[in-house]
């Protein structure tokens, strides 16, 4: 199957290499799963990625939860992602002024040197995206920002005029590949898709095959509902890494998300 068939307008509108890489990998692995690899030791993270990698479309990290981080160890994580052609997405949720964000993209972890995607809040104003882009330019790499237009957690404040402003800015900035939407509430996601249009991605945390409220205010919706409501990537953490059989779980999430994309596109 060709990417243009399943991605439709998203494929024709989004020509940036990272967007194309994501959509191509998704088609190759028949999966819209972005694994939230929330492991605190590099060996565990590597073992997880190596086992479920073929069923993923992208890999998401929180580099600052890793307790035994080294540049060399992280190079292996990057290599494991490259082995199966996954974008490496650091969910850093930057929120400072543009110039500090640029420095934070370097810093101890050198995020600009290995991340293809990062998340940012727009709370400090639009220059944050320029800060991210400047950092990638500093190291001769390219990347994309996912702006938080919604969140999955209970009681969050990303709604109304603020969320509208995030979408308006993201739609007008080439560095913004898309938005984070709330995977736990399909109706919120449908509303977000109507505001975003077809020319940007929506990636959604808060999805699990077991729907409902979870620890510390996290909420879950079903991956199929999220994709039908307009999600282009389902971000799944514990549904895979806490499963008794992570490989079987990754396959199940891949299948649910892929079938929903086929249904959505009519392919
Ligand atoms: P979970 O184990 O599937 O609940 O993990 C969800 C991941 O998505 C975790 O890494 C969070 O930091 C991330 N996340 C989220 O849960 N909700 C949000 O609104 C955003 C990110 Br943005």
C-alpha cells in the first residue's frame, strides 16, 4: 500500500522529510504506535525498543527519567530507533523563553543532536518554536515541534482561547509538525481536528485498550476511537511496557490503530 492512499491529504500537505518519514514508517509497519518508552535504565529501554521496534511508527522518550544516562548509551538508543527507521521524539514539554529553550535543546543531554521531534507549550509565546528550530540549525539537523494544544490528564488547563491560539500559531509555522491532542476524549479530539484542518498532525497520549481513569489523573480512551476522531499517532506507554507480553501488546495496538486508519481513509 502506498502512503498517499492511506494518509490522503496529510501526505500531500506534509512534505517535510520528518513528516514523510513518520508516515512511511507507519505504512511499512502497519502501525500508528508511538511507544512512550518510560524506562529509567538504558538497558531496559534498549531491550524494550529492540523487541517491539518492528511494530512501532515512532519512539518517544523522557531523557530526564533515565538514571544511568551516558552519551554512549543514548547513542545506542538512537541506533536502535534508526534500525527500524523510527523518529526519536523527546517529550520535553519546553515552556521557557525562546533563547533559553535553544540552550535547553543543547545542555547536558544534547537533545538537538538526536531528537527529531520535541514537545513544547506555547504558554511563554511563539518564540519557543524558533528557539527549538535555532538549536537544530546549530547542530546542522532538522526537526519538528509538536505543540501541546490539549493534554490527557484530568483538570488540565489547555482549552478554550488558549488552545485556539496554540492551533493558530502552529498552523502558520513551518517548524510545527503538529499538535498533541487528548486521546482520552474522542469528542475533544474531533473538535481539535476541525480547528487544525488536514495540514498538520495530531498525536495523542491517553490511549489504552482498557479505557478509563488511571493513576495520578491520567485518563485513557480507545486507540481506535482516537484515530477515527483524527489522531495520526497513538502514544502508548504502560499499555505496552507494563504488559505481561510487550510484543503481543505492541502488535495489538498496531493492529487497532492501523485498522482504524484504513477505515478513516476508506483505503
Ligand atoms: P501511559 O503509560 O500510556 O499513560 O504514558 C503516556 C505517555 O505520554 C507518558 O510518557 C506521558 O508523559 C505522555 N503524555 C501524556 O500522558 N499526556 C499528555 O497530555 C502528554 C504526554 Br503532552
